[in-house]
C-alpha cells in the first residue's frame, strides 16, 4: 500500500528516517565488500593472468567487472527517501536520496500531480537498474514546516566552486532564486492526488 508520511519539521523527518539510512549504508558496505572480494579473487585467478599476459596490475575490463557484479545484492534491500513538496498552488517537486539525507537530489518542478508521479516513478526505476540486484523500496514523506534557504545556507552555496564558476548573469539569477525559494508540505488533498496518480503508474 502506497502512503506518504507526514512530519512536522525537517529535523523530525531526519530523526525518524535515520534508522532506514543506517541500514542503507550497511547494505552498501556489504555490497562493495563483495564486489572487491570478487574482483580480487578473479585478478588472482589463472584465467585473469592468462588474459593479461601475467600482468598483476592489469586493469579489469568493463565487461569483466559487469560480469563479476552479476547477482550482487540479491536478497538485500534499501529504502529510497522521496520528499514531496509544493512550491506554490500548482507547482510540485520532490527530492530524492538513498544514502545521504543532507544531500538530496532536487528535481525540476512539475505542474500537476500526474507529472510529479511520473517523474518519481522514472527516478525510482532508474535507481533500481543502477543498484545491482538490490530491492529498492520508496518511502514517501512530506514536511509541514515551510522551508526557505537560511542566510547561512545561501552563503555556503555562494562560497562553492560551482557558484564561482558561473557567469555574472547566472549568479544573479541564482541569488534571486535562493531569495524567493519557498516550499511547503503537501496538503491531505494533494497527498491523495499524488497517491492516486502514482498507483496508476504501477498498474
């Protein structure tokens, strides 16, 4: 059953999601350790040495690495965090992450719940194909407390290398965007609309 969790504040959301995040990181470590173990075993094998004329430092070919990764993560599961929000009455967005709640991937806004649900579905399907054989289950949530960028957050962005590399016109546009940006949590009516649209894409 598809549902959207509602949190009063962003801090509350991060605290409640921490246990899921910890499990995700543990799964990632197990998967990476298995990848490294398989690669090391293969590089020490006679087959690898024969294919690479005995060079111990030979780089594992891309197709070889893909073959070794087959089946990795099977039986493991991670939780994808999908934060849903509105930017105004008819503009909706979502942030997405699996391993870092402080660095969500922001997606472009959408003009309807159908568009939002389709974009979320596309993001989840893309993530599923990239994460070996891991099962990826989404956790949808929204935060009631409105969000705007604080002065400290704006300054951090302006101090970044990416900001410094922008043309003056682009920096002015970004400054205005940061000053005007305001998101809010979805209402119960909007949540119902999202769930209805998202479920349609599942059928």
